[in-house]
C-alpha cells in the first residue's frame, strides 16, 4: 500500500475539479498545480501507535514506553499480515478462474 508519504509528497497539489474532465478536454482547459503544504498535514501526525493500516517494525525498547500500545501494534501487524495473505489467495483464485 502506497501512501502520500511514501510517494514523497512535495506540497504541489491540483485543485479539486468543479467541472467534468470531458469539458476540460473539450474546451482545452489546463489546470496549474500550486504549492500547498497544508494539504498533506495529516501525515505528520501519524505515529507508530496510531496508524494501524501499515505493517510497521517497532523496536523492542518501545515496550518500556507503553507496553499496552506496543502489544496492540504487534497484534495489528499480525492482523494486517493475515489480511495480506487472504487478499493474495483471493487474487490467485480469481486469476485462475479466468485462465
């Protein structure tokens, strides 16, 4: 899973569209990107114990900081690994069906 942080978001964003993309092509309209560092503000707040969608390695010394959060991170990592196995198995099953 690739996040904005992984793509090295540099702060340049494209404005949200208010007209259909077909009209952009039809009327030959170009949308310029502009710099907005606030658009990606949430990535700075993600920490090792809050965002459980990613599998993250946690140093064992973090257990001394807060054992409850450390154990939750370990459980959520295992859950994400199980979900990845299920998704891969489902993907293989679907690809074999179309062969």
